[in-house]
C-alpha cells in the first residue's frame, strides 16, 4: 500500500480523476482519497512510479510518497 501526498485536488471531480487514473493501470486497485489532507492511499500491485505517473498525467502533482 502506498500513501501519496497529491497537490491540486479540490473537489469530487479531482477525486474521481485521481481514482480513475490509478484504476486505468490496475483495475483491481483500491484507492482512498482524503481531500482535506490531500492524501491518496493506493493498494495495488502496480509499481509506485507507475501510479505516480498516472496521477501526474491526470494533472495532479505527487509531492511525496511512502509505502505503508
């Protein structure tokens, strides 16, 4: 499981965009977004760099990440 600090998320559309970006690279991924904290938790077999790239391609900056 990864926890990512994602900048630029402000609304439900942002939550959907980030979630869909991750699911596009791993359909079985579980994604949880804490909008006020700007944190995204991802449970996925995909590489963390692929997850970060997918979120960046959706238009959001991944400021930091860690395995949890």
